[in-house]
RNA sequence: GGCGUGGUGGCCGAGUGGUUUAAGGCAGCGGUCUUGAAAACCGCCAAGGGGGAAACUCCUUCGUGAGUUCGAAUCUCACCCACGCCGCCA
């Protein structure tokens, strides 16, 4: 949630910054907020003046009662003003609710350094690793997965529909090996605290990180209990300290969680969704950091480096993109995407997104800290990065490391976790 | 699912209609004392919001929402959550 006061102080500049996202509806929402805020403040002033009068008169009644003096004529006039206060209060609350609801649908302000424009304006910051060359035509992972006997897409369809892959045998073991490898890297080497959170969360939790109220259609929901399956561990983990006031000394907080993620991904199937490219359920290791506002720029580089380290150790060629204003997610101010090269599909696949949310999520979730003993509480800054998502990483591992005989070499870092250095056709 | 108990500031905890402008304690901050520290003692110390250049001032908040009342932490109703016991269960 953006700060209403910022909108008040600099409506033109804030509006212009938000318009860089290229969404005309945002401008309308901003205008609506400005108008609602103006009306709300006028109403609050009026109501509060009346309340101050009422409270003073109420105190006078109490004084007279104690002194056993008559207060009947005062009580009669109070009855009238009490009704007016009640009416104004109802009006104020309705306006406040509308203002809040509108504000919740306004995205974060893009960082000034993000390129302006749609996804085409994304900027490649750097590339790392060698794109492999093949003496034969490399196969896509859905073919390799089948010949290796580790990926069963058809039976997944039988169980749950398309987009629910089944990993079997060495495939299931590979999933487990990758998860353990990443968790060990982030906990032991990078110093994150491991969290195993709930996979079902409330509306309040999803509102805290920004998925609700605007993106309910992207989520799997359980209407009976009004709970939702998490689309990412970011949601439960960022909300761990919701409605808390943290001591400055505990920051930065660093958490890592391995969870399944559930996304409806409404839209037609096609070549972008084949195999493991876009699925409704997938596993992901996620790193989350909460820090002081003055640390967040450095923390963003750090969390990105932590995600990159996973790909380096897996010996996967990747590149880092800075997302343009129009491609940056609703809650994020600035995002770096990590894209891994996948030789079989011949494309860069997004396998991590490292974002800083400034105080946008902290404001929604009331994540605060006290900068110094006795000082006013401030909002923390939140950040997260996938470290990393499994399916596309598996696709890249299979496709980049395939041999002509259909076998697949595994990177050294994974061998102790997997227990072998090759996957062999069945 | 049934019955019961409870939800109060950063934390603990008192408080059954009007000096509660929420007692007291812990933590924190400042001071006295001390070579320094500790202890002891004294003082300060909730959050959110409106108005104001500022000093300041006003409003709201005791799980959430509605109600009774001139006035609600306190009374009424609904809901949520936690804990305990019973039932069911990996």
C-alpha cells in the first residue's frame, strides 16, 4: 500500500511515477483516492469537533451527578448531538472503507532506476555461464523426462488435470535432492533461518503481501473455510511478523522456506506451457528478508546474489534482467529476474524473481520496527527471491546436460544429495 | 463437532457504567549515587489519525462487528481466535 500522505503532498509526481506502469486504471484509482481522501478529511474534521463538544458536555454531566446537581437540560441537548455524531461516524466509516479498498488496489511506485515501458523494455544486466553447444539436436525436457522414466505428465492429467506433473523414481529423488541442496546452501552458507509454513492462508495474509484483493482469480481457494493455497512461500513467510513491532536489533531478518506453490494460471495452453514450463503446482525454495529502509538497496543486491549462487553451483548458464516498470509485479518497486538457459526448448526460462517491495507490503501487513529505543515505530522494507523454483531448473538441468545416448549428467554440487552423477534412460 | 474458560499497551497483568486522562510490574530511556558498573531511589515512556508554520491541540483504539446509554474496557447479541476437557483422527 502506498502512503496516502505522499499522494496528498505530491499528487502530480506520485501519479506520474505510478503511470510508468502503463495501466490507465491506476490513474483513475489515484484520482478516486485523492477525492475520497479530501472528502474524508473534511468529514473527520467536522465529526471530531462535534465529538470534542460532546465529550466536554459528558464530563460536565459526570461532574454534576457526583455533586448531586441537576443535569436534565444538558442530557436533553446531548441526546440530539449524540444522534448527529452517530450519523457522521457511520458516514466517515463508509468513506474510510472505500478509501482503504481503493488504496489496496493501487500498485507500488516503481523504483526511479527501472526502465520505463512494457516487458520489451526489460534490461539485461549480466549473463553468467556458457550456453552449451550440441553436435545433435537437443531434446526438450518432456521427451527426456519420459525416456529417463522420471516425469509422468499423462498420469498427472489423470489425477488433477494439466499442469500437475508427477515425478517418479529418480525424478522424485532429484526433486528432493535439489530442495535439500538449496536449503543447505541458504541456511548454512547464507545464514537464513529455515521455516516450514502453512500452505493454506487467510485473506488477511494474502492482503498483506498484495495478492488480495486484486488477484483472487489467480489463486486456488477453499470457499468452505475461506482459505487459499499459497502461490508462493513469500506469502506466509513475509506475514510471519504481521502486526508486530520489532526491535531494531533483530533486523535484518532472513528466512528460507521450501514449499509447494499453487497457481491457477488461467489462460490457454500452448507452447509456453508445455512440460514443466508453466504448471499449476510446483515446488520452490524462497528466501525472504525484512530490513531497515536504509539497508534495502544493498539487501536487494545481496538476496539476488544468493539466488544466483544456486544457479552457479548447479553450473547452469543464466542471465539477470532488470524488469521494466510495466513488467514489475503489483507489490514490487524493483525486480531482477534470473533466467536460466534451456537448450531443448531453446529459451531463457525465468526461474527466480528477486524483488524489493520497499514499505509497500510492510504498510499492508503492519510490519514495523523501532529504529532506536523510545523512537517512533517505522515500517520495515521487505524483499524476496526465489532460490530457486524447481520445475524450470529441472528442465534446464535435463536439457543442457543431455548426451546423445539420452543420458543426463548431474552437476557436482548435486551428486552428494542425489547419490549418483548421471540419469540413465530406462 | 460438543461443553467450559479466556482475549487489556513492546511484554506480563489489575480493572463490573462517569476522577481509567487504563492501576501495578517487566523491558527501554534520562537522572541521583559510584573510580566504573551493579543495586537502590527519582523521573520519563502506547499506537493510529485530524488540524496547525510551530508551541500545541483534538479524535479514535481494551479480539472484531453491531446494539443499549447523555456516557461502555465494564452491559447485550453475533462472529473470530487461543487454551482446557470430551468425541473423532494421521
